[in-house]
């Protein structure tokens, strides 16, 4: 999730940055999506601010290089919390 904090990335970008296979990256993205910690850049702006609102199922394939993802406010809170706990 740290990788997505600075700027939006695609599955392909994440694959190379994390040095993981496409299927591993897809599983991580789906998990973060289900936990409401990331959103699609083209997604609803209100969801990025208020991640408790309802949204659809993430429907992407391993080879999707068109969809960009970013961290939601909920994801940013978790990043801040985990960063502070390391200090």
C-alpha cells in the first residue's frame, strides 16, 4: 500500500515495483480493495474520501494495465498508524 501513497499505479507497475507475479499482485489488490483501503482512480471521488460508502466488486484481470489504483482515506490512516507504531 505504501507504493500507492505517492501516486496511482497499475497492476503492471505494482508487479515490477514489488517484484511479484501478476497473480500475487492481483490477490493483494483484491484484498486491499475488499478492506476498502484502495480505490480505482476513475472510481467515485466520494468513495476515496468516505470509504464506508457502498461500491461495486473489483472486476479486473491479471493483465489489466489500464486501471490505476490509489489509497483511500482509510488506507492512509492505516499507513500513518503503522508508521507511527514503528517509531
